[in-house]
């Protein structure tokens, strides 16, 4: 967890910029397209994502389309989407199955989560980026939930950050506990992907 004054100020600035994006609709449309094309090269059938808050990009429409495409392909294993549920004791995340119309309830942070659906283990995990920098490092809200979760998940899922181009921070300094993502997508395309990572995404 990093609550240093400099990181706090950076988070506040990036959050305000994201909430006030004048061209949000076009940026969202572009990133939805980037996600859909990038997913074409993946063999995953269980993907974890998030419920968008504070102006975050919403990945669920693209993932619902990915799920429907899998049904049209008549794959032997159906595609599934998971949303995070906070484990209050260990301050980590579990992923519960989600689908449009799924019963939802608010968690302790007033974020909607699936109600009484089964726990699933994603092989691919989309995470929101408030900011991001070189080397795949992500700036979140400072709670450390994703870092603790990724440190415990076995096998570790392929992790992909989602954010807008204005979230890039050229001089972002990772903390010792920060784990780099495997790829980052923004509304311009693939902003970064680990060399040798599975199924390299297209560049735009």
C-alpha cells in the first residue's frame, strides 16, 4: 500500500482528469474495439474483470460480446466472466461468476458484486488503471488489493491493464511490492506487452 503525498497528489490529478474527459464516448468506443480485437488471439475461457467506478473504463460490454462469440463458435468449454468480491480478512479478491442480469449486491465499499454465484478462477484478468508507466507498472488507488491477490493466485493469470491514454505517467516509480502487468491496453491500442507473452496483441 502506498499513501505517500506525491502518489496521493498524482492519484487525485489523474482521477480528476479521467472524470472530466471531454471525449469520453469516443475513447470508450476505441478501447472497446481494442479489447475485442486483442481477445481474438486468446484461448482463455475464464476471464476476470471489474465493475467500473470513478470514471473507469467499462470492460463488461466487450466481455459479454466475447462470451456470446464463444457460444456461436460452439466451443467445448463455455466462456465465463468473473467479477471481484473482497475477502475482508485477507484483503484480497475472489472472482465470482457474472452475467448480464446476474443478481447483484453492494460490497463493503459500495461496489456492486455478484450475489451467491460460484467462485471461478480466471486465467486472464483485466484490471483498471488509474495510471500506468513503462514496464507494465500500474497505479491504482493505493489499497493493494490486486497486488495481494496476484501474489496468491496459482497459477498466476495473464494480467492486462485497461486505461485511457491520459493515464500514462512517464516517470512512474514502482514500489518494491508492485507487480508488473503482462500487458496494458488503452484507447490507442496495445500500450505495452511483455516480450514473449502469450498471444501478442495487435498494434494500431
